[in-house]
C-alpha cells in the first residue's frame, strides 16, 4: 500500500514538471530588427539587476548567519556552549529568477514585429 501511494505521488510530481520552449522568428523589417536589439539590451540590463539582487540576498543571508553566530558565542557561558554555536545555520543560495526578464523580452520582441512561438514540454 505504501509503495502504491509513493508511486502515485511520484507520478503526480513528475507530471507537474511542465516546461516551455520558445521559438523566436525575427521581424522582417530593419526597424523591427533594430527594435529587437533594444529589447535584448533591456533584457541584459534586467539580467544584471536580477543577478545583483540575488548576490545581495546571499550577502545579507551570510551577514545574518554571522550575526547569529556572534550572538550565540556572546551568550555562551562555557566552551561547550560555544562549540554548539553553528557558524552557518541557514543555507544561502544564489538563485536568480530571470522569468520576468524573459517574459518582458518576449512581449517586447512581439511588439517589434517578431513572432514568439511557445511549445509546451511535458
């Protein structure tokens, strides 16, 4: 019975992993292609900002870890108490989410006269 439930959950979990693939067909006019280049520049600026924010979040997390560790050490009343202080209590991932940048780019690309085809991968 447990294996049946696990299998059902695994299948449900795997089926929810839908991804999308995008095909870009460039505009036919020179003006449209110039417009798309501006879209790409805006996307690159967005990517840089998202990356910087992700790094800032990591730095803040690491700083909070340091402060928490120092507070633990300061409260410690013995050497054994200090040993129990965890210098990295929270994992600090750098996971930038570029979704909004990509979505804005797709909208900009289409507004410039390009075509964006979306394919669902299941």
